[in-house]
C-alpha cells in the first residue's frame, strides 16, 4: 500500500474506534509510539507492536462510554501523514471529556513505523 492508501485506511479504522484492527493490519512489528507527555497510566514512548496493542487495550479499559470519534481528512507528504482526531469519552472515575489531538505517522516499506501524538 502507498502512504496515501495507508492514511485513508487508518482514518477509516480510527473513525470507527477500531484501533487494534488498524494496528494489526497497518503497523510494523517494530513500530514506535510517542505520547504528548508521560502519565501514570502510560509511558511517553512505547516500542513494539505487541506493547502498543497492549497500551490500546489498557486505554480502552479506562473508558466507560464513547460518545463519538471524528477524524479529519489525512494530509500526506512523502512517507508521512497526519490527521486531527477528536474523541468525546466518559472515562471511568474521571468523567466526560473531549480530546483533540494531531496524529502524525511515518510509513516505511508499506507499514506504519511511528506514531506521534500532539495535544
């Protein structure tokens, strides 16, 4: 797949909240994930597909209810793409919150090799 095809496919998955399916299909085994900042729940950086899938499962276990996810149109340049993702979630023990982040991805050899989130 081209970077543009991967970008569109990932945006479709994210809009449906199907993050693990996207990771299994589109991510490289040695992918790196970088969060905007370290939290007690998550490290600033995570390496490896299995670890990133586990991080996603942990995040999903913290959600009481998902009210909506929107994903902007991907912007692609070379082997990098980005989109804005907004999530309206009720978190267990924390209440409802709306989050918006810029998601930036790098592709190599037809797979996502890094994801970097900015809030």
